[in-house]
C-alpha cells in the first residue's frame, strides 16, 4: 500500500482530493467575514484554531503542525494552506473526520461561528467491503440484508459468490439461514453471483438473507462467505469477506405443552391441548396478544374453540408463558376438522411484530373410512369423464390397533364405470397403525 494516501474532503458538498485551501471553500468566506473587522487600530492578531473531532484517527492535520493559523491586520486576506494526511491502515473502510475551524482573539470571540469541513479517506486497499461488518440478526420467518461493494476500482470485472457456511454457534443443522436474493435490481429472488465492473465497483449491492421457522429455541449462527470466484485483476483474485448471520426467535413465542415452537397443533376430539404464549423481549409498556379464530365462513371448524381470546403481558411478566386451552368438541362426523388461530400483538412497542398462525387439527375418535378429492374430505360423489378416468384417495379416520384391509366393491348401476386401481379381485387397500393417515389412491374409469 502507498504511504500517506491522499486525503479526500468535501468542498461545498463535492468530494475533492489534495490539500484544503480556505479561499476555495466556504471557510474562506467565513474568514473574510471575521477578519474583515480588523482596522489599523486593532490590537493583536486573530488566530484560527483547528479542532479535530475523534472520528477516523488516521486523518490528521499535517500542516500547520500546531494546528493554528495566525492572521494580522496586514495578512488577513492572504490565504494560508492547510494540509491533511490519511495514514495507511489495514481496514477497508473509507473513514471520515470532521475538522472544525474556530477564530479567537482580536475581538472575534463573540461575533463568529465555527466552520467545519469533513475529510474522507480515499481507500487504496483492494478488498470487499461489507456493511454492517459486525454481522446481521434475522428473526425466524423473516429476512435481513447487508450490502457489498469493492474498496477500489478493479482493472477487470470481479465476480463475487455468496455462500452460507457451516454453523458457528447453536443448532444450525436444519440450515434455516439461506441466501434469498443477491440482485435487488431485479424482481423476484435472484441468487446469482454478483459482478462488479470498473463502473459500478463502489455501488453497494444488497444481499438478502432469510431464516426459516424451526422447532428449536436456539439462536443458531452461521458464516456468510463473500468470495471472489472469477477475475483477471490479480489484486482481487482470491479475496474474501465474511460476516456472521444469527437467527433469533420472533418477538412473540407460541409453543406447545413441551415448550416447542409450533405452527400446528393436534387436539383430540372431546378433549383439549394447550398453547403456551410469551414474549421474547421486554416491552416498553403493557402488551395484548389477541387470538383470532378462523371464521367458519372461511372453512374453520366450529367444533374447535379457545378458552381465552386475549392475553395481557406487562414489563415484569413478559417472559412468563401464559396458557390457552384449544378444545375440540365431540361431533358425529369422521372428518378431522381444522381451524387456524392467528396470534397478533398490540402495544408496548410490539405493534409491528409478525403475527403467528397455528393450525389446530381435530384428532377424530369416530372410526371410519375417509374419501377425498384434492383438499375436499368426506366426498360422497365423483364425476368420471366418458372414456376417461378420475381418481380419489382413501384413508382412515382413526389409528387402528392392527393391520386393516379396505375392500372396494363395484356396486350395481352403470357397468361402464369400473375400478381400475387397485387391481385384482377383490380390490383392496391395506392400512396399519403407521400409515393409517396416508392417503392411498383409487381410480375409476368409464
């Protein structure tokens, strides 16, 4: 790397390189305002003092060495030069530092306002820059982003490939953290490598990561590797940059009686099961969690009900699970009904928290055979096209205690309609205690 790379600063909002000369900046106009008050009878000179803010310590005032400029009644309108230096460093960040100019002496202490200038380091390290550098946190079921660009202009195209490495902490064997999108300029999710050119090298590109829902409560983490996989620029060949992506639990936690995060719950007909609900972080004030049942007009089974429709959490008990009973009343059918329960949050800074939906399914206790077509269960009729076929599925409503045979018989009526699957005579389907809920296909032909 070159020693003492040129400092970069802003002149009327425009980035510039080189040494700062007051006459070409608003600071010079300010000096004229201040120093123009001198007259031949003024006593003493006026001193401009530089106060360097503690931002990027690599940027310093090299000249004048004592960080002061002295003006008198004779030289007040003669521009004096200030030199800034940016030391070589090992990072890839274009650091910046504020230089403040304050006038003292000659009666200007009370009639002037300080002038500031922002100096920005022009990086010369060939590297990949990620932001934020410390890593990202992703709430389960949601996404998070970071940006990537190059530190210096390449001599040829640089292709960067983004990959998810092995877990660094926690249980990440399910691979719930994935790369969702690497090209925010295109609609949809693109996961193609990112190509930087000599024109767009310093334009930040956005990478989107996603964390899928899982059943554990671990804050798993993994390494996101951004590696140069193709370039003829030797300075960038083989360069990599990494950051840590950490999965975190959603603000609202919904679990079953075994303290497992869930999105589905089985409820025995004539009985109940429990939901355990809590918050993962302390709210700023009281929080209400509402439990909304799917309307029957939208397919919800009205046999599935709740013991409570809302819960209140405070800043003290937010982490203590509260229990809600999910009940399934007895009915005369053999269809395992379902109903969604939407958990939404209000108050205490949780208004934007993602709602959690749990599907409650009635576990039937009425023994029977269920015929289905698509997502419609309990069918009693089926249209079969002439000279064609149509299929339906068969399953049991209750787990048998031993192997069970279902025999399919062609009854009286139109003999053109026949059962082609299963074949054989008699036509049978076999179920046992392990596969009783597995739908087996039957077919009719005409």
